[in-house]
C-alpha cells in the first residue's frame, strides 16, 4: 500500500508553488511579445488601424480545415455563415435574409427540411456574386471524404443541399431533425466561394492557395498572411455594409509571445486594441487591469477545460506505423477502476480557485450551457486515498519498489500533453503531484499551440492524433443545440489514420449505450425529452470516466478602453461582430 500525505500537507506545497509563480509574473511583467515584427504603435499606424494580438497565432484561414479557435477567429474576419447565435441564444442574420419559420414557409412542419432565403446583391471580395450555389458547394466540399474537413460532424444529419433558385437554398435532413439551425451557422457554418475552391474539392484540399489568402463576403479581406506570425486585412471593397459600418482601414492580427505578455500589451501598456485568450492567473489579470488601459471581458458559455483519456495505446503501432490505433486498447485506461482513480486525483477546486479565479468554475460536467441540458447528477470529489484503493483493487501495485505501480510487466506511467500556456502548465503540475502521490509516473509535455491545434494530418503532436495517454484542452458545443458536440463521443467518430485524424472522438471512446442515446436525441422533437437525453449522455460519460472535465471556463479576452462595440457571443468566434468594432 502507498502511504499518502494528508490534504493539509499536499495543498500547501502546490499553493506555495502557485503563489511564487503568480508573484513572479506580476512583479516581472516583461515586455510585449517580440516574435517577428513588434505590434505597431498608434503613432506609426494612425487611429484607423485595429491591432489584435493572438499569442496563439493562426496557421490556416480555411475554417473547414482548422481545429483551433485562433484559426476560426482569423477566418471569421473574412468569411460569414448564413446566421449565428448571439449571447441571448437568438439568431442573428449574416448571409441569410430572414430566419426560417413554419409561418414563413422556411421550416418544414415535419422537421425534415429547412429553406433559407439569402440576401441579394452580396458579392465576394473579388467582385463575384454570392449565390445559393456557393452554399451547395460548401456542403459538397466539407462532406467530401477526400477533403477530410474538421467541421463535418455539424452536417451529419444532412441528406441533401440544393439551390431552389439563385437566392434560396433547401437543406433536407436524413431524418426528423430538431437541430435544423446547426448547418451553416456559427463558426462551423462559414460559406466558401465555389469559384475559388472547386478545383480543390479533392485530396489536394490543403494545397489550395485560398487556405492562406481567402476570398470572403465579410467586412475585411486578407492582404498578407504569414502563418504563425501575422495576418493583415484591409476593407473589403465589395462588402455590402461598407459605408454604413465605418470600418477600420486596416486590421493587423499579430501572433506570438504568450498569454501573459498579451495581457500586458492590452491591459497595462495599451499597445494593442484586443488580446485573445488571456489564460493568465486571476491575480495577475487583476493587477494588470488596474493600470486602466483595458478591461478583461469574460464570457461564460459552453466551454470546458478537460483532460482527455486515451482509450488506445499510444506506444504500440500497427503494421503501417499508426499509433493510438483502435487495434490496441490502452494497457490500463481500458479498466474503469483506473479511470475512476485518475478522476479522484484531480483537485478541481484548487485548479479553479488558484488559477482561474472569477474566470473559471470547477466542474465534472461536459454540458454546462444552455442550462436546460445541464445535469444535477454529476458530482466530483478529490480523494487520493480512494484513488489509491481503486488502483489496489485493480491490482496495480509497486512490485519492484521503484515508486511506480505496475502490473504484468507494465509500468503505470503516463505522458500528459497540452499546449504551451502558463495556466495549463501549472494545471499539469497540480495533476502530476497528485498522481505521483498515488504511484503513477507522469511525464509532462507542452506543445506549441500552433501545432497542437493545427489539425495537420502530417503531425503527430496534434489533439487529433493524440499520441499520448492524457491531453488537456478547452472546447464545448458551438451552438445552443448540443447535438453535434455530443456526437463526438459516438463510436463512428473515432479519430484515426483512415479519416486523416479529422474526426473529433480523439479519445476513441466507444459505448453502444451512449450511441443509442445520441441516436434517440437526433430525432426527438419534444424539447423536454430531448434535453433529458442529453443529460443522460453527460451522466453516462461521467460514470464511464470517458473524459475528465475540470473547469467551466469563461472565454477571457482583453479589450482596450479605446475600443467599443465588442459584444461577445458564446456561440461563435471572438471576431464574429468585428464589423461593429469602433475606436472611441
């Protein structure tokens, strides 16, 4: 048996480490990031340049091939969906002319189809007209298995997409579909121009020049893009609301640095107008905000920081070299008692209180928003003694006296990976200390966010490949309808080489009971019964420890006090309303 230190002894060690880190960061703020060109000053650019700082730099501007929020944000400045949801869960129109309803004939009463009426006289930034054919093509493109898009799960219910005429498009579903508003809305619904991409609707999709120099219908167009460094935009001369919106003449989205230096640049020095994803310790943010240059905008929505458990073995390879293959179950995470032990070893309260403060709430749930889908039957507990006892019951003991549990010649060691970020690295340390107390060997790995979230099939360091035992990141349902997100956990969505690792079930979890619940939800039109099915799905994932949610995380960005019109939505990219941003 392992002798465990008491919680009274364990927590002070962690908190002392956190206090030292936070104090150091606050007292030694350093300088704004110096990767590539420094952020341009107001004197150099004039008041009509909007300066955005993304310490996680975009690497691709095709939203249907991207898997990171940074890429969606950069693409959303150019591309638009038919509509999107605002913070009140109400549809806001972009390329659509009206919200489909049964009354106006847009929504079929039987729930099997929806017809969207499109705005007329809309042009792409190169002057070509936007029509229903572009919507049809976008579906053909993203549903082409040779293209291997990352957004396909949002269209899994679609049977056909057809142009009724130049400005009407009809979506027919495979079955009765309560989530009719999911396709072509929000950040996964951005419409691509047929005349630009039709030559790349094939296995060469990632070679399309427009992945880096897009042509869109949005307020701005790209004039320069250096992946991992900078995106420069100018006004789209053909934007339909160009005169009315009084757009900035230039937008510069600069990448590089880290979350702490980004917070300094917007909150303390005022060098930039907007800084993305300030995943910085709460105490540091409060001190920086006191400088009076900017404000922290925290928007709670559906996003949950979670630890993914790999159900496959990342250390065994198939004949063609694929690791984390369905052929090889994980040597110890295949055991429920082991997963339960790991779940008990996560001190969510310490992580939320010490690292996130008011921008994060401890949770063991995946579905936290909208509230009707949130279960009240998913508790959590931090208990190292119970965790150790479960490992003993599973017959994982230290037979060779090296301090690490083992069984049948296999050492219980895990590789725990996440993106480079100070809060995530401190979270890793808290988790590592706890796991080591119960006899688990832990190796930590931090990967540059541009690689980790790239979705690049050629890289094995992405969340998609998941060539590790544990990995941590933040995501959630992209729509008030959680159907597409909860489909992630179905057996058929397992990420593997056969689908170029572009399916979202990175954990390769598979439970037929879960699949049945999801299938039932996909055709249930009664809102109350459907909400109950989603709560059951979340409860089953918790009981199976299919994933380990940690923190209900606010989307936290820094906004200059000079900037107005920023109205975040939990259901779209941070830049969804950039056409309304102004400098006061």
